[in-house]
DNA sequence: CAGCTCATGTGAACGATCTTTACATGAGCT
DNA sequence: AGCTCATGTAAAGATCGTTCACATGAGCTG
C-alpha cells in the first residue's frame, strides 16, 4: 500500500520539481476521460504522486486550475485557427472553410481543452487573462470574416464582419458540441460532422451572396468580377453543397 | 437548530406524500441557480425537508434524477416547439423562424432544463426514455424542415430535410449556448441573440434558394411562384437580414 | 562551507457530499 | 385489529475540497 508512495518519493525526492506542469497534464488527462465535472483535484494530485494539499501551492483552488487549462486551450486554439487560416491562402473561401474544419478538429482532438473552455461552466470573465485569450482566438475568426466580407458582390450591401464571425462561431460550436464530441458523437447522423459543418457554412456564404466555387482571387482592393452563377438563378450550383440528391 | 426539522416533520408527518415531485422541483431550482454541476443530491433532499437518504427511494442515484429532469425538459421543449411551429401557419418561413425564436426562448427561460438537457454531461443514450424524448423534440424541427424543403424553388435541387434540420439545430444550439444563457450571456454582442439567430437562419435559407420575404403561401402541393428577388441578382433584399449597413 | 530563508510538500483534521445498511413508521388492505 | 410494504431515518464509510501547523531542502549570503 504505502511502499508505493515511498517509492515514488524516493524516485523524485521531497520536492517534485515541476508540479504545476504535472498537475496541468494530469488534469488534462482526467478531464478527457471523465469530463470537467468528473475531474477532482485530489485525483490530479494523486496522479502527480503528491499529497492532496500540494496543489494548493500552485493554484488557489480547483477553479483556478480549470481556468488555467481553459486559458491554455484558447491559446492552442488560436494557434490552430491561425495556422488553418494561413492568411487567406490560396483563396479566401477555401481558407475560411479550412478554419471551420480546424475548429471541429480541435474540438475532436482536444476534448479536454474544449471541455474546459466551453463546457466546464466556469464564467467567461472568471479571469482577465482567460477572457483575453478567448478574445484573441475569436479574433482569428473575426479577421477572416473581415476579409470575406470585403469580397461581397458589388451592388450588394456588405455584411457586417462581426456578425458573420458570430454566425460562423455559433455554427461551429453548435456542430461540435451536438455531434462531434464524446457522448454527443453517438447521435446518429446521415453525414460526418465535418461535412455537416462544411455544407452549413457554404450555404450560409451563398446566402450572403458570395461565390462559393473557391476560385483563387487576386488580393486586390476591388472585388473580383462576379462569377456568372452568383448573378443568375438562385446561385445554386448543380448538386449543391450537400452533394447530389437522388 | 433541530426544532426546525421537527417542525417540518410535524407539519407533514413521517411520510412526505409527494417526495418525487418535490425533489424534481427542488433540483430544478438548484440547477437554475448553480448549474447542473453545482447541484447536489443532499441539497435537494434538504430543500424538500427530508433526510439525505430519502431520495434514494425514488431515484437510483443523482444521475437518474438529472436524466429525469432532462427527459421532462425535452418533453416541454417539444411542446414549445410544436406550438411555435403551429403547423406552418401563416406561412412556412415565418413559422420556421418562430421555431428558432422558441428555441432560444426556451434556452433563456428554462435554463435549468436546458442545462440538464444539453450541458450536464450525461450521455445521450443514458436512458431509452430520455433518448426517445430527445428524438421527438428534434422531430419537430425535422418535420418543419421537411415542409420547408418542399418549397425549394423549381429547377433547384431540393435540399435534404434532415440536413437542414441538423443545420438549424446546430445554429440554435450554438447561439443559445454561446450567447444566450447564464455566464455566456456576458459576452458582449452587437445585437441580441434572437436577432443574431434570426439573421443567421434567414441568410442560411436564402443560401438554399428560399424566398425569405414571408409572403403567406397557399398550402398547395406545388411550390408558389418564385418571387422576383429570388431569381434576380444575388437574391439579397435591400438592407439584408442584418438591417441597414451604414 | 555554514547558516538562513522561503518556496514547496506533508499529514492531520474539518465539514460536506454520495451512497449503503439496518431500522422505524404508518397508509392501505384484508 | 393486524399485516405488509412503500417510504423515510439515522448512522456509518468513502471521497473531496480546503486549511493549518509543520517538515524539507534548494539556493542565496557571507
């Protein structure tokens, strides 16, 4: 029973050396397994091989650990989105959809982070640093929407980029949290969450009057010439974004 | 100290008489206050004036109480959505948007139910009855989407109703959980969640080629005549769904 | 190198929760 | 009147979050 603890202690000495990091990693693993609600401070301590009181030297309380994880999550999230956006290459629409896929991929591949960030119930404004990190991540989407808005067909009012960004965010978050993660993924779907979101975004963009055929655009100040399909009929390409209906 | 408990007991006798219901109500109140994560079985018992062990006569464990609440929530949710849909009166698009608003209204007005249903972390398939209730609620959206799909402009492929329903659900859930409830509502927005969702759905529907001017349609088998704006230009009415840009 | 300091970890303890177990009560039926 | 069984209670064990007094040893200071 207790020789194990002694053993551990013998291996690493009285001081852990890197407990804060170890706790964050342990918590991450536990949240991935059992959700933010199921994760316990004591478990994290045990997993790091220290007493239940040790974590209090590094985090005021359980919530502070959680919000540290959320913050780190937003930072990685921002990085992933930025990378996916790739400054709008090769063309704005393609890059924009890549951001959508990156959103879902993050939710799927980093369930613990996503959980801490959006589903742990901690207040958005718990922590100034957290809020800032969250805003930086959102700003990636916002900036992309800004560029997309600039592509609006001439003669049509330019949609507010902020609104577009909020719309895209809500779609991505909705799909992720309803269909793409953990228990929710068990809901049976006629298509993958990725395809679902991609179609949703494409239809939305078409609703705004954007060409969605992904032709690379020159990065010019004036909008590119309107492709034929954007000004004739309802703008629906044959087959539509959802594939060929039978 | 303990005269209070005796007092309570004197008022109602040894047997409570309606404990199951009282526990559900108490839990609902507690979840509304502190979220599903913060709610404790013991608190619910205390609030109902019984010992901490009493609830186990009515629910296997805390999770079963939670899933009972979620189930009841889905039932009320279904009722609200059905009422909002009103069988597509006065016209399909108007009714469809009313469903969207009803979704948000439910999320806002019944935070406890919404929390238990979508944010409590309980598995979708925890319980057959729960899953069934959830599917019945979704079917309201699905049926509405079915009717909407039948309105597709002639010559354009008819979008799969299932996909549309999933899209609408993800939008509504995304907006609700990001902006419309509890802590999340503190995120500052340039518009209300209701307006945000309404614009989102309108743009989406336009992307599918639907007329979105809410003219009442005859309930005929064949689609109504295509309004001019749906077949000319990009289909964007002046001002767009997001109001007048400056 | 000796000694001091302070960040870091320990163990014990408190109150709260979840859950089980043996026992108490009384409503409704015979 | 008496029996039975659903319903409630008290007590107890296990786990958690959190605090407090105390132990340890890494790194600075002289």
